[in-house]
C-alpha cells in the first residue's frame, strides 16, 4: 500500500484539477489520479465558455489556450432559414480544451498535489480507521492508496459513487455527442459560431461549427436518438449548407461521449466522498456545457475537503456543506436550465420554423443584449422577466453558449 494522504482526487479534468489545486494550496496532502497518460486526453469538449464567467472566477489563462473570441452566432433552421445574432464585443472564448486541462493539472502540481498518470481507480473501500483504501490499476500490478476522503471527478460514467445508478433512471434527459477537429473549413466567419437545428441531423439537440483563428474548427452534434457517429458523417457530407463549408476539409481526431442534461444527481456527498463535475452531473441542461460549473464546484469541493481533513471529520454531516455551498452558487441556474431543456426537447421542426419566422419580427438581438451571462442562465431569466419575446430569446440565448461537449472529470462543455 502506498503511503497515506489527506485527500485523493480521482480524475484530472477541470473539476479534479481545480479541487486538487485548491486543497493542496490550503495545505492538504493531495494525490491526483488520472487514468490516461496525460491531462486532456481524450478531449470531448468544444471549449466554448462565457468570457464574463471566466473573468469573474479570476482564472488567468495563457494566451495559447484561447483559440478564438466569439461575438455572435448564425442559426440555421431545419428548412434553411437563417437567423444572424451578433454583439459588438466578444461574449465567449473558444479554448483549446486539451491545453486547458494541461494548464490546470500543472497548477495543481505546483500547488503541491502529487500527480499519478496511467492510474485508474477501480474501487474504494472504507477502513476501520475512518478512512479509505482506493484500489487502482496502474501497469501490471494493482496498487492501493490510503486517504481520509475522496473527491470523485471521474466524469459522466463514474464507477466509485453509488448515487450514479439512481441518476441512470433519468436517461431520457441524456444525449450522445460526436465531435471532430477539422482543418481547412471555408466560408466561415471567424467571429461567429454556427448552429444547425433539425431532426434530420441532430434529433432533440443541434449541430455546431465552432471556428478557431487558424482556419480550423470544432464540428459536432448531439442527439437523443440514432448513432452520433453516423449523424455527424451525414451532417458533414449531406447538410446543404454545412457540407459546402466542409467539402475540402480534413477531419482529425473525433470523439464520442454521452452528455447528462437532467441536472445534478440526488446527492453529491456521502461519508468520506465528494462528487464533482460530470460525476455529479453539474452540467448545463440547456447546452451540455460544464467548464464554468466544474471550476466553481471544484473550488468549493477542494475547500470543504481540506476543512474536513484538517478537522479529522469526513462524516456526511460535515461534508454536507459542499452541497449547500454549490447549490447557493449555481442551484437556481441549474433548475431553470433544466426547465428550459425540457421545453426545448418538446419543440418539433415545424415549431422551430415558426420561431425563426417570429424572430424576424421581434427584436431578438435587443432582448439578448440583456442576457450578458450565458453561463448563469437562471439569472438571465430573472432579467428577462415576462417579456413577450421570451420563448425565442430562451432558445437563442441558451444555444448561443453551445456545449462544452462534455468534459469528463477523467479527461469536464
């Protein structure tokens, strides 16, 4: 058995690296387990985040991580109608998600966290001394790590926490995604994401093209039904607009991943364990994004884990403070976005066409100017109030942030 630590964090995505950095910087001994050979692989994420949210969190990023700044979106209806929305200044960043994860992992190590790559946690057992033994698969020989408590940031399909199976009952609120890095896209405005709606290519959700400044783009979709791999190929080759832009493009790495849109699992803590990020389904139900929420919840988890370790008390009653705190920060937004997502799931193509027609009459661009925080959409709803343009604005503002498709805690919107 390896020597004991205060805290073991499982998964080096945004949530895991942030929790590890926070706890280590406060003085806890932290071991960060990552099943892959490096942080950020495989990358399931478009890296599309709200600028205001990132600045509010105070996370300073090196310039090489920010691949583009976006100030608007071009929406395509199922029949080909176009809705063009723009702001005078950028509202979102497009981040290199792999580089972001590497940067956060480096921060965690500099804070004092001990990193273990190629190390997959397979089980966690309580000991007789109010601690845990974490069994891992690392090379040919299984190993065991001892700790006082665990921060579970495994991703959308965790193995350690027992609440995940209850969340599986809400699979109707999940979608499956496919996304490719594509070079040499043509006729694409650098300042705008492109959003494609319609059941022929992305049933229940949407497809997207997110440009980088170097001429490449993230091209992807998510769907409630059908094979996302097949649908992505159809979208890239058959869509009357997108296929022209992608005709001579070179497709690189392609990833596939489920996205939970049903809101957080029923309980994000238990004796000796905190559950964070995609493991806790702290994902925006409207778009599948999770970077900002993982940063918020990762910091809270790191602080509570440190406090519990310092107090020698990892009981449920002590760790319940984690859930109270993250709900104060984002609980209202998650609840509101889940309601929006249920509404969006029920909109058939024919109603989408009507929405596009109405948008030409209503001043959607003006109402969207009130929704300056695309990550905290519950707060945006409060600002919009009972404006009669609410339905179309909800659709556009919720999609404008796009998915961060989807950061797995083991690689994390």
